[in-house]
C-alpha cells in the first residue's frame, strides 16, 4: 500500500531548493555518499533523480513521518495556495553530507532526513478539493511535513488515482481561469460546469484566488459568480425532474431520502453539433447514462422540431424535457 505525504515548500529558501533539486534532476555524483541501494535507485530514476529533505524539527517531529516513507509513496508539494507538483518516492536515507552539498545549511542545521524522488509531475491540485478527499477540515492549514493518515487505496483505488482525479479538477479550474481572463464567459462556464466541488462560497473564492493569484480582482469575482450561478441551476434542475434521469426515468433514494441523479454536460464540440446553447447545457441523468454520455455511447441533441433526443446504439428516443425551450 502506498502512502501520500504532504510537503510544504513555502518559504523563500524552500522554494529555491525546490526549483534546484525537485524541478531539476540532481547530479548523481552529489549522491555518492549514499548507500549502494539508494544510488542504484537514483541511477534508474525516470527522468533523472530528484531529492528533498527535512530537518528533524522540534522534538524530532519530522523524523517519525520521514521514517514511514517507503519506495512508491507519493510526495505532494504545497506552495502558493495549492499543490502544484507530485513526485514518487524512490528511497530515503539520512545524510548530513549530501544534504549540505545540495542545500547548504541554515542556523547550523541541514535537511538531512533526505529522500530521493522521480516521476515529478505538474498536477495543480486545488487545496480544498484535496482536503475534502482526505477528510481534512477546509480550515486546516498545510503547516508541516505530514503523512496522510487514511486508507486512500480503500476509497480511491490507489494514491495515483486520487491524484489523477484531483488533478482533473485543477485542470478544469485552470481552464476556467484562462477563459475568464480572455473574456470568454461561455468557455469559463463550461469549464466550471465540469467541477463538482462541494465548497462554500468563501472556500470557493479562496480556491479561485490560489489559481488566479496573478489575475485582476474583477476576473476572480466573475469566476466565483459564474460558479455560484451554475450550482444554483443544477440544484433547480434536479428538483424540476424529481431526480429522475431525463433519458430513462431511473432514480433511487439515497440514505438521506433524496433521489439520486447527476448533472451532465455536453463538451463544447458536441454542444455545437447538437445545437444546444450553453445556458441549456445541463441534463439530469442517472449514473449509467451520464457515463454513456461522457464516453460517447449516448448522444443528446435537439431535432428539427426542437424535441430533445437521446441517441444510443443507433436508436433515437425522445427525452423528458422541461427546461429547454421548444
Ligand atoms: Zn438513465
């Protein structure tokens, strides 16, 4: 079972070190004092070996966290309000000598609890989206080096799968910010549509601020408003259809007594072909038909009489439609 470690690299020194030995590979000869097993893994690293380390910390707080690290674990770096980069843990070894070579020292101390990394990826994971998945409170702060104390494999299949899912959310948020910046409200709305974050307005604002820290306040404000509008519309449509799939009518009652359904959207290309406006681009579907829509087995379009049609397996079927004007 692999574990997930959160690694803040917030202060100036940490950021410089990050750029030098995580963003870029380290020289193998700098790792010479390490054990043969560690050096062998370093030589075989995908895309060049990277390195990071921690100090023991007050009351050696970081040492037990570091001791729990094993080959195949993931480190998720935190700075600028989000988790921009993930990497795979190859090996760990305590080495004052190598740590000093790589990062120097600070107040007579160095980052000697070292670990080697590879598979460094730009993931751009929103902070609160991650916290929601790992059971942290939204008000929690990424203070120190921590191991996520939760069985992520049981819930998400694997740590990699969790990171992939979260990185998709980050990608949508990035697309939305870029579209809003370019003044393309329609694309911004579509990108935000794909996000399904159960966040309060304040939390959402902090997430958008982290992704759009370089943007004008007006751009950020527009994004938050757009997101809130989408969310209200989804709630309204779920109610309008009583939670029933517009294609097949299926629903089921959840433990909380509410009917279950999902809000689905057409991709921009499909939307143009189907003649459906962005303002109408939300459909209430059961989970099966939602997935069929996403994977292309179900097509939704308006026919010449503006009837809403669902087309699957070559057969067209008229869908329940209470929200798209004839
Ligand atoms: Zn259905």
